[in-house]
């Protein structure tokens, strides 16, 4: 029997224009001083303004740290830490994508425990209590608002520091569709593909268990129905809300089960050419489904029956292939390139990509461990 240890000590609020509820909630937590963590893009678009105003109207003193960069660095965390030390917050409010939320988690850890980010690489146990973090995602993809993971790049060595700390999970996730209505189309697509792949990988991962699969299945269904809708009508509040829910459910799922081969290959693509994460995982998903199907066909068949409904073939193997085709068709119809050549990769780069993919921690959780030759064949088919 597989065992599991489920820890979900957080609250999730879905509300359009949630600024007043958020201020109310921070007030109820007893926070009179809040550090708002965001980035220049979010601030330039004015997305944090109504939140800032609502906090001020509630008598909550607010300082802003807006220097988070995409793929946040240890320098970003240190800069935020300096602001936090000076201001002395009683809580954090993160408004942004996964980078902002991860950076807020990092600032929270260093403020309360000292040291530097590299001291917290890997799974963490115990440690001093952290301040409450309220997280309002502006993209529907990473699920960082409910995940114990934070990914920070070392500013000097450029190495990724991956930290997993259950205490770093935000106390409250605010799913406010109004924050994602103006997200550009390709950012929306890449984030949505990331959420979709989180659902798929956590459903079949070695660490998968009943909670993971329940969360992941609903997430996959929501992305399948709503990603085409938000791409067709970016200002649709209902579909944007459903994508935030999907990303949130998938975030909980992979916090419990971890990820798989799509992420291992995608990280290699990103490292080599800076391919955006969501695009890279999206490009790998259907090939990984085909590769994994011989060992977890029953799982994919469940997903296929749920997603494809009456269009799902009766035969298991055909159902897996139909599922792979369906996700590929959907992503391409929304603008995902058809091959790695379109992303400027050359076949001669395959050996280096394979080597890097095999080094990724996520590969250990994939249900089928590939050989270098199998990865080579998989990547060749992507050209
Ligand atoms: Fe991801």
C-alpha cells in the first residue's frame, strides 16, 4: 500500500475584484503593516493599485517592493529582504506570477530565519515560524500560491536553488480573475499549458495518490474547456476564473506528487535556448504521454474518458493516443509551434538536451524511466 502525508493548511478564496475582501482578511489576521511584493510590469499595468488603496482604506500601512524579475534571483530576494527589514511587516501580500510569489516566499524565509537562499536548498523541515503570506496570482499556470516550492536563481552562479518548505505555502490564495484579464495572449497560453502539464504529470507521477489524481483530473478538464475560451475572449471573467482554479488545483496536486518527464525535457530546452517554461512543457506533453502510455495506460485512459467523453476510443491504447492527439491539437490551434525546428533547435543539439534532461530531479518521478536512446528517439520525433 502506498502511504501519503497530506498537509494543506491554507485558505483559497475565489472572488472577482477581491481587493476589499483581501484587506478585510489581512485585518482579521491582525496585520497592521503589510509588505506588498510585486513587479514593475504588474505595477505599470496598475494591477496592484486597487489592492494598495483597499489596504490603506482599512488603515493598514503598506510598503511596496516591486523589483522582482522573471526567474527571480537571490539579488531580488536580498533587495526585498532589505525593504522588509526596514519596514517591519506583519504580513506579506504577493501580487504577480510565479516569480513574484516565489520571491515573496524567499523574503519571508530569510526575514524570519536569517542566512541566504542557498542555505534553504532542498526539502526543509521545521525552522522558525514565517509571517502570513497572502498570494494573488496574476497568471494561471504555476500554482505557486498553494505550493511549498520556490525556485530562485543564484545571481552569481546562475544555478537554480529549489527549496521545498511546507511552511512557505501562502496562508491565503486569492483567485481574482480581474488580475489576469489583461495578460497578453502568449503569456496566457504558456501559463495555461504549464497548468495542463502539471495536471498530467501529477496524475501519473510515481508519487501520485488519490488526492493528487482527484485534483489533477478536475484541473485537466478545466484547462481543456477553458484555455480555448480565454484565448478567444481574454476578458471573459468566468473562463479566467476557471483557469485560476485549474492552476490552483494542479499546484496542490504536484506539491503532493511532484512532476515528470515533460518538465525534465522542458528544463533542458529552457536552459539551452531560454524557451519559456510553459511553452517548453507544452511542446513535450504529447510525446511524453505516448512514451509513458505502456506503463500507465490505465491512468491516461481515465483522463481520456473524462476529457474526450464519447469521443474516447474503447481500446486503452487507442484512448491514450487519442488523448495525446487531443492535447496537441488544442495547443497548436491556440498558437503552440508544431516542432522544435520552429523554436530554432537543431537535431545536432539532441545529445546535449538528453544529457541535461537526465540530470533533472523531476525525471525520477516519471512513471517510466527513459534511457538516453529513448529520449533521443522521443526528441527526434519532435523535429
Ligand atoms: Fe511547470
